[in-house]
C-alpha cells in the first residue's frame, strides 16, 4: 500500500514561489522511485502582499488549516515595505510556536565543487549540525516599550529559559551526536550573562551525564564564532540557544560557501504536530521573478522533510544528487558563479537522480 503524505506549501514572498516547484519536482521523482506519494495544499496568498492588502500575513484560522498536515514546506518570508518583525511574527514564528517546533536543525557541509571563502574549510571535512532551541530563549514575547517618543523612552526584552525547554533540545542534540561522530559543543556566554547562561550550562551538564557515550564541551559564543571560521572541521553537533543558534547557523552556512544552499528544519520531534522545512536564503527581492534563484536550499530542505517522514533512503538520494551535481558538473546558478537558471539547475539535478 502506497503511503501518502499531506504537505502544506507556503511559497511566501520573493523567490519563495520560484524554489518550491523545483523541490516538488524532486519529491515527486523520489516518491515514484520509493513507493510513496505526496498530496499538496498550497497557501499562495500567505505573504507580505496579503499583509499589505488585508493587514495579516495569514488568515485568523491559518494554524488550524495546517494542523492536519504531515509537514509544511516554506519558501521565504519578507519583502520591502513590511518590517521584518511584522512578517516573521505574523507567519513563521506563530507556526513554530503553535506546533511546538522546538528544534531548529541546520546541517552544514562543504561540498566538493563549491569553494569556501575560508581557507581551511575543505570538502569532506566540514560536516556539522547546529541544533538551535527554536521557541523560547532570547526570542520571547515578554517585554515592551515605555515613554515612546520622549527623551525617557526605553525598551525591555526578557529572555526566557525553562528547564523543560533547555532539557529537550539538549537531549535531541546528544541523541543526534550519538548517531553521528559522538561530539556535542554547547554555545554559552555564562561569563557575561549572569542568570540564563549559567542555568543553560547546568542543564547541558545534567543531560550530558545521561549520554555517557557522547563527548562534550562548551565554548563562549564569541570564541566559538571565531573557531567556526578558523577550524570548522572540528565540530560535529553544536547546541545553542535561539539567538546564538540563529547567528552561528548563518555563519556556518557562509563558511560552507553560500547561504543560498542552506536548508533548515523546524522540528516537533514527538510528531504531535507537523514540522516545517525551509531554505534560509530569504526572499531575495532583488532577483525575484528572474528565474535565476538557487533551488538547492529548498531541495535540501525537502530531503530533510523526507527523512523526518520516514524515508531516509529517498532523502539520501537527494543529498547524493546535490553532491554529484556540484562535484561532477559545471552547472551553477549565478550565486555560485554560474549562468544556469533555476529550471536548468533543477533539470540537471533530476537527471543525476
């Protein structure tokens, strides 16, 4: 019996609508090969254009419309004229929090055929994963502004770290490392942040004791950022708070050669709710509509989705094809120094599949 997965497509803004169709093409090829099917529901007007027209990024019942889906594939969010905090807090963040997608997973690889701007980042040596806490930490909603427009104006933003929130993301990171190379690095700043970061350190240490087969250490975020550049091959799994993980994962993607190929997964590991998968390159309004966007980030995100849905062999087929198209051909989109269109690049990758 063929397994069918219900997938929500949210193209969003800019090039989001241009990179999701290539991901769908690849998914459908793999479905036919591996004996599963995917049915898509597209939410084309959940976007900044909708916000400008109606005052909301998605309908009031948007979360309920997604609730029965098996996974969500997102294109991009953000467009000129709509402040980033409006677009993100109107769509992306409510989905993450409503569906308890508390793990943001960011794999980083240096592929053969892509030159890293970092001299020591060599293909086959840099292969790490950033595990970012995704629903609390520094990105809380607690705070506010007082005396706006006066000389006494102030803003207060509270970071929220809970025992449950830190413990569950730490356990995910240690379990992941046990299936990889067996090393966790925890990002901290407990020498400067007096309450939340020592609490984070204590909980990471507690969870490490429950995973004796995994080695671990901790690094202050400033030193860790430097080591990501100076010696990225030393890292396996890096676990970090919401803010630190956000910054580190983008830095690592740049070290790998292009943020245009970087994928992300927003996971509810218990599978009580749908998880969401997205490239992290943003909406790129400067090239939207030209047919030159790099689809690799969306395609790799689709591979992560298949792995989450229980099709690891199909996911590996995609990542192997990505590696092949970069190592064995000169087909490149413009962000990677080539001239291929989005469609041409997708066709070449599917040919190698």
